[in-house]
């Protein structure tokens, strides 16, 4: 079945970097756009970034633009999120999500999430 | 991009129907028929319930339905069941080629 498994979260000091990974299985990863979405404690989800199936087209939320980079390795069925210059307000559970099969504009499968805590 | 506006909470008795509103803007809900609704149970990841305003993914109960009018989208759950108790989030594609979510609505089934 379709599965997304995030990893790479942890506790990091403000200003430092972290790279998240999302291992995909059960679908044609190389043919599917992917998202990162985060959810701060007690808050609603916040969309972070999207990448096209071939890695060419990317877009970011204003809150992370210039600090975060989304990428993918289709040979490894893996999605990445490089996070630099981390701030306390980046503390959240980070989910990867697959672009919808029925709709390009929905997210039809989500991973279980990985927690990022930015604190000194 | 401002978050979409949802009521913080709604409640209903088993068997009744409830509707959750999601207010956006002309740059998102008002222009695009790309509204999705997600259900999130405690400690779990969100799951897709409705896409493109009113379409249900395979496996989602037909008790769930969606609609849109102007800048406002709505999710209706009919025949409420205890298992429907969860947080619900709307989301829309935007004119900036980004996505925006609502703040969420907690559904309590009495």
C-alpha cells in the first residue's frame, strides 16, 4: 500500500540546520508531485513547499522562502527538506504528503510526521 | 497568504447533520474549485475527506459532502457517528500557486 515515512526530526538550536527525509513506497514516486506541510503544537496545518514529479518546479510558503529547500531523489524514492537558519517558530510536526491521484490540488496520503523542535 | 477562517468548534448529536464553514478570499476559494477537507484524529496525520470542493476519495463515507459559494466552502456531515469526532481542516489552492489551510474546527459528537 501507499506509504510515506518521514525521518530526520529532532531538537536543534536557533540558527542551525536540519534535513528531513521522506521515504515513499507503494506508488510511482517519480510520477508524483510532493508536498511538505507542518503543524505547530495546537495549530492547524501550514503548507510549506511543493515539488513537481521531476524536481524542476518548486514553490514555497513566504514564511520559509530563502531558508528551506525542497528536493527529491527519484532513484531512491525519497523526498527531502533542507531547513537552514531555523527559528523558534519553525517548531512543528513536519509531514510529507503526496499529490492527489484524483486531484492535482489535494494531498491524498500523508506520512506520520517527524517532530522538529527549535530551542536553545 | 492569510489562513482560511473556520469556526473553532461545532457539535451535534448522533444521527444529526452539521456543517462546517470555511471562509477564504477571491485569491483562493473565490477563484478556484480546489478546496479540500481533511480529518485529523488526536495524534494522527490528517486524512483527505473531500477534494475539488465536492468529490470524495474512494473509501470515504457518502455521509461527507462538500460545497462552495463565492469565497466560502462548506463541509456537511450527515448522520453523525461517534467516529466522526475529530478536527477538520479546509484547504485551498491560491493564486500564488501555493496552498492555504484553515485554522481547524473541532467536532464534538454528543
